[in-house]
C-alpha cells in the first residue's frame, strides 16, 4: 500500500519547529505541491506522465526483475548480500529489502498514475489537444494496470488505491482486495487505456493500443481465460509493427527499440540502468551477485535446446555470467517488459489449453525456429504444454518470467521443490503492516 514511505515524500521539507508560531503552521510547505497545482498545463501534464514512467523504471531497473528470476531455477545466488540468498532459498522474511523495494516502488508508480488520471482530463491549455490529453491519460491507466498486475502476481490480492494520495486520511479504510478483484481492476484499466491510447508505427517505449492488448493477453493467461488470451495475443501478432528479429541476440543489442519490442523502458546517460552490475563479474566492474545456474548454462550451450540463445551468456567454466543488461558501456540498456516472442508463446499455451494442438505447435515452432532449433517433437497436450514451459524458460531466461510462470501454473512445487504454496507469494513488507492497520499479511508469514 502507499504507506508512510509515500507520505514522507509528500510532506518532505515540512519542519515543525519547537516554537509555536501560527504563521509557520498555516503556510504551505515550500516543497509540497498538490496535484491540482502541479498539473495545470501542457508542460506539467507531459512532465507528470514522464514522472510516472520514471517510477516504473525505478522498480524494473533491478528489484522486480530480480523477483522474477531469483526464486526460480535459472539464476542462483553468487554474492554476499543476504537479501539475494533469501530469495534464492525461497526463505523470504517480511523485511527483505528487495521485496520491500519492489512493493513500495510499484505503489509509487501507481500513485503517480493516479495523479495523472485525476488531473489531466481537466487541464485547459490550447497547447494540450484533446488527443494528447487522451494519450497521456491512457498511458496513466496502462501504468496503473501494469502496477496492479505486477503486485497481484507477486503478492496476491492487494489494496486498490484509485485516487492520488494527498494526505493521511486518504489512506484509511482501504482493505486488501481478492486476487480476482485486483485482476478485475487491471482489466478495467487496460480496457480504458486501449480506448484512449493511439497506435503508431514507431513508438515502442511508451504505451500504445497494442501494448494494452499485449498486457491484457498476459492477464488472461494468468486467469486461465484461454480464448481471451488467444484473441488478444492474435491482435498483437497481426500488427505488422512487430516482428521477431534475427539472430536472437539482436533484440538486446543495437539497435534498441527493435521490431521485437512491444514495450521496453528507455534509459539514458543521465538516467542509467545499473541492473547489469548484479550480473557482471568483478573483472568487468560488476558484483556478480546473480549468476546463471549450471543447468541453465548447459541448456543454453546445447544446440538442441538453446540454439542461438547462448548469446545470453559469456565467460567460461565457473565464470559464466549473463550479458542481457550491459551491451553498451554507458549503462543505458533498456528494461524489456513485453516482447513479441511472448505473445507467440502466450497464444501457443492458450491454444494448447483449448486442445488446438496443431495451432499451438505452430506458434511454438515460430519461436524455436528463430532460435535455430528444429520443430518440436511434442504431440500430446501435456507434452506440448511442457515444451512451451521450457521454451519460456530459455527464451526469457533473465527477464521477469520464470518464477511467475511456475507459480501461475502451479508447477513451482514439482520443478523447484517449493511445495508450500504459501511461499508462492512474497510477504507484504512488515513496515507496511505496522504503519497501516488495514494491511493484512499473506498466509504463512
């Protein structure tokens, strides 16, 4: 929830001095600008949505992708920081700094989106056209949908805060929603975003209609709404703006913003993506905290399973490391949120679940062919679903997929040995439990 951590930011700069002076008590703090005062024209509206994207960058630059890989089997702990070891061992306390940073960072992004949704439609400025207002508001709805989706798959049903937090009173009385209710909100926001957003042939680092459809396809997959997942994935795949690139490594090497990307977050020399530091060895300037597992390295290096995807790793022997996040020297590599490859695998899984085996295999083989692999030999529904699971594991080895794929399918017990499903969710941060009586902890913590 947006707890005292956000409130501290909202009231930053308020200094209550020991003297009792009405002047100081009545004045607005110099560093506090309300949403109504802050978003008033074209410039501030544009700045506000940029700030909301910046919040998403904040949690996707390290903490959230780490949650997507570290508790699973593709990546192992290789450092000295205990918070990563806890994730690797699936023994996560309520004060684990990575889960806390992700949880609170997502709510910050949601609060920024709420401010845009509340204020931008009412802005009157001849420099801000109706079309641009719709675009900015649609982006905010998408960002809020992404935030609540990322919370739901990590923590279950959460508190739904749909208005900007401007004072402590606005935080009271908001109970945790069910998982279904949280996903319902995600769907509602994505539908609204789809209506408001434009579509163009070039933008890949800001939300578009197809971006909303792509996330909606993923949402339907998580909810086991197979026909809807297939339909939305098909809409995105049919958009000629998107295409798989060859060879495989091209999507994360120059040029960025390739036809592979449905949505990626762009960084710059003034706004760097430092996630690579956790992957690279000390000889290359990194901490080497996150390391590809031996099993993954073997699969990636096997031409029959990895194909050309061994481009994800470098080094040899015990010094193999992941290279997805540092293809330039200036730390400006993007965060990859949605790739067109995912839509093919979403559709493959949705079709397989509907017993459309021939069509599912065709989609699976599109991804295999791009990686330089022969067509799958799987023919039964069960074998095709396992083949899709394996392809997801290798295709998105270092992206925020593997852990969430295994928990959503109920396979975390069989694959990882995490048989207690209580621990398929992360704990709500203890600091949020203590600061908000309306927050309840996940079972088992």
